[in-house]
C-alpha cells in the first residue's frame, strides 16, 4: 500500500549526536550551532573553547568524557543537541540520554578500524528503536567512492544505509554534494551557506543511478512508489520526501548525508533534514509507551553538579508544562520542589520561567532525583520509563585521601561523581578496608580522579586493589597450646590440644570438639573456637586461612586461673604451631572470564589470555552479533587488573569482558613469594 508521512513534524526537538571516538561529533555540534547563529563563530576542539567538551578534563585530553547539551533555534524551531562521548569507556552517558531523544545523528567516517565501534553504537540505537540518520563526516578525505564507503559501513547497521547525497567532485576533489531527493547540486563554501548549482552533465548519469537506487529502497515500503518505478513514472518530489521521513521514523532505513563538519560543509542540509524528518515529542512518547494526560511528565537524562548553582537534573519534558517552584514527584517516590529552570548551552544556563512538552531543560535542586528517573506533577508516583542496566566494570582502583582530614569530603565528592556518572561503582572492601572505585577503562578512572582533585580540590592516592589471597594447608597436624601466666593474685591458665586437617576447596572452616571427661569445661569450648577463628584472620603468610577443619581433642584447666581469655590465647598458640607443621600453601582467586571481541581480533585475544596465566576454555560466535565472538577463559584475579588495556589495544578499542569468581587455586614458587612479600610491605 502507499504510505505518506503527511505534514512536517513541528515543535521542540531533542537530537543525540553519537558516533565512534574521534569521528567529529563535537566538531559537528560546533558547526551546527554556528549555522544556527547560536554562537558567533565555529571553534575547534584543539582551540579548547568549543561549546561541547567544556570540562577541564575533556579539554585536557581532547576527547568527550560526558554528554554536552546545547539548545538553539533554527528557522523558528527549537532544537536541543546532546553530544555523547564516543569512547566505550564513557558510553553509559548515552543510556539515559538516548531514551528521551527524538532522533540520533550518527557521525561516522570512512575508517574500517572504527566499524566495530560503529556497530556497538548502531546496535544500541536499534535495540531501543531510536530513529537515526548517519552523517558521513570528513567526506573530502574519502579516496574511494561514497557508495563503496557505504558498503564498508553497512555491516555495522542492521537496517539499510540509504544514501541521500553523493559527492560533487571537481578535478577529483570533493567540492560539494548532489541531493538525490531534490535533484540539485550544492557547491560548498567554508563556514558559509552553499551555492545552488545545476548538476554537471558529467555527473548526471551518476546522479540518476544513485537516485534510482534510493527510490528502490524506499519502494520496499511503499507499493505506490514501486508501481511508479516499474511503469517509469517519475514520483512526485513531495512524495519522495514523505517516504524518506516516514522510513526514517519507522526505523526502516538509516538515511546518509555527507559533509565535513570541520569546514561547516553539509551542515545546513543536515539541519533541514532534522527539521523536516525527525519525530516530534508525540511520536517519542508513543515509542516510550507514554500516554499524554496533559500533566507534566519528564525523563531525567543527566545529572550535573555545578560549582555555584548546585545540582541540575537535565530532563526531556514528554507532556504538560512545568514552572519554576513547582513540586514534583519522582519514580522513586521522593517529592522535591524545582528551584530554578534553565535552558542549556554547554557550561552556561539561561533561566526560564516555564517549559512545555518537547523542551529539554535543567531542573534545579532536585536533590533526591537521579539519572534515569521519571518525574511528574500530581500525587501519583510515576512509573520509571527505563531501568538502565549498568555495564560490568572492567578496571578498579583503590583510593584514599592524601590527608586524613579529607576522608569525609572524599566520601561526599565520590557520591556526587557517582550520581553524575552512574556507571561508576563505589565499594568498601570489608576484608581489606579499601575504598574501591570501579569503571570502564583507565581513562574513565583517570578522569574521575582528575575531577576529585580539580573540581573538588581533594588530593588522593590511587593504587591497585589488594588481591584477596588466602591460605590453607596440605596435611594434618596436631599441636598442644598452653597459656600460663602468674603475676600475683589470680594467674592465667589455658591448655588445649588441637587437631587440624585440610578440607575440600571452597568448603570453608569447621570447628568440632571430642572432649571427654571435662578436661576442658564446656563453658570454655566457645572461647577455644573464638581463639581459633581469630588466628585464622591472618595465617603464616599474613592472609586469611580457609578450608580447614579444627578439632579440640584434649586439654586441661585450672579451677582458679582458667578464663575465657586464657583459652583463647592457648588456642592461638596451638594454631600457630600446628599451621607451621601442616605445610601451609597460598591460594589465589580464579575468575571465569567472558570476553566479547570482533571476530577478526579473536586470535589476538586468545594470545593475550595465556600471557596472563589464563587458560582458554573455548570461543564461539556472539549470539545476535554478526562478526563478533565470545572467548571464555579462566584467569587469576591478579592478572585481570590491566587486562582491558591490552584487549582494547588489540580490538580498536571495543572489546569488553565480564569476570566472576570461580574458585581458589594453589599458587607457588616465585609468584607466591612475590605476593607474600608485597603483602608484607603493604602491612
């Protein structure tokens, strides 16, 4: 049947800018804002004064480390752009952002090495059903034809990449574009509007062929258009535009536009495509399964703690209106009052009196509201629209303040950083007493530490977390322990005979007694066990002792001098001597690891594992991920610390892994000696 999109979508729009690392997303945002006259001129990332990447950490590393929000007007309509980081280490930033967006502009380039990263991004959009168009950036550097480039990129997308423009070349150099829908040529001018030109005769045949290919793809979803093509009837131009917009919104195709963001080329055509084709908030509500009751309802996309303005909750308003001072209720059940309502332009905010459906604004001082929550007015608690699944952390560091007086401040600052970036995991290790911060790569943790020291002025020391080694024994032993002390008045006396023996790995500690004749009175037997357990906290090598059975078989007591403390001391003495005789050994934790990698890097990954004392258990195709494998391995926890660095280096930055504890294994020789020595120094 025929399908037409109808009138152009109007009202405020929210557009995510996504793409692989260093594809030019922040540069594109800058070019878009310049073309919208929202900024005086287009700046560069290297100049350090772009609207996006405005944090000191982003500028220091010249990479996006958090989502940047900018709202401006184009042809009388409001558009909010959210520039999302491209590095896999900061990918979680996009989780809550994408949910509330109408459309994603995927920035890509003709780089085969970046295809796996592009696939990760496209997969995220496809699974969420978010309409997307692709901006093929740096097109002036493409050596091959643009259609060959699309063939290169197509494996990253499950939907057809539909070429809407082809390059206009002069003497082999790209000087503009030919719009296949408008059948019109545009000669680019750097940081200025293009000049409309007739399609050169030499390019006419190429344009006709590319346009027919575009129409054929559109005809897959429009019977009327298919019939027109079969009967060689030229379809009306408006109908072609309607089909382009409808197929984009349905997720049937991913339209591709071309340009060079650094020079502002192709940006105006992209803006007009967004204005005409992007869904509006009504369609986004429908995608999210939200009914328009007319009451205020919004999705919180990001949390920001500003130095002077306090906490800001960036939210997409899905329905209704909100005014400064309004009382809202969050999906967590907490009630808050909005204290400040702002439009965002990078690090700057403009105060607003109110905002309506479609707007993307920052709500001030919602202290109890977190990223990903739904907020509404009224008495009923709104249902959460999403529950972002935090990705598995792949690297951890132990943190402590350089000065003890900063301990409370450090805890508060870490809590704020984790609120801004929910992909960080903060834990207190009860065994070691360490504060552990886990994240998704070395740069992820480095940026977090830089924020602690820069934004919050808390100098910290970071070091590798302590590996939880354990001790056990190889053979049984029996030992008497006697604690006797006389120092005037009542003395101290405790006497026990302990039998110790190894237990199966993972079975833990067991205490029994075979006392007969009351040689150790019943009231002191719990004290003996307490002394044994106290000793097991630190064995001969300084680590906790596990998988051991201890039996109290004999002993003696004194009617006056025996006490709970004396029997505890006797038990500790007996354990110390017995352990020395029982051939103590060191155990290290072994982890079951699942590594996701592009198939062309599987051989490299399987070579890395044994170099880290790991054992390959097997590998297979990653279900539902063409061109990807999952490698399973068993690895010591001590070898996993910097594993992600090697994996990312071998896979163009896209590998990931999950690790879970599997069992404890014996560690001997030089590695055991090093672990013991290292523990001794730390202690």
